[in-house]
């Protein structure tokens, strides 16, 4: 199984995807990749990130310059 996916979802807030579509993405990721940790950056968009986070909980984190993942188990 894939342990971690690092990258952006490129979901520009309110421009193309609806809240329902973003929720569907989260549900799909959660069901198809239940053991995967997702890391995303600024290109996901703040609104989209909040929707994804509400569904994926601790399976989704935001990365940024200087971010370290040393204390968490992958």
C-alpha cells in the first residue's frame, strides 16, 4: 500500500469544484487508500483544504517550506 502521497490537489477555491465535488474526492481517497497519509500544499486552496480535512481528518496535512515530519509515524 502507498504510505504517503506528497503533492498538491490543485483545487482552486470556488473556481471550478463545488463543495460536494471536493467532498466526493475526499470520500474516494479515504475508501481507496485507507492507509495513505496525504500531504498537500498551497495549490489546494484554503477552502478546499478545509473541506478535505473535515473528511480525511488526520490523514491530511498541509506542508510548507521548513515542514518536518520527523516525529510522526508514516
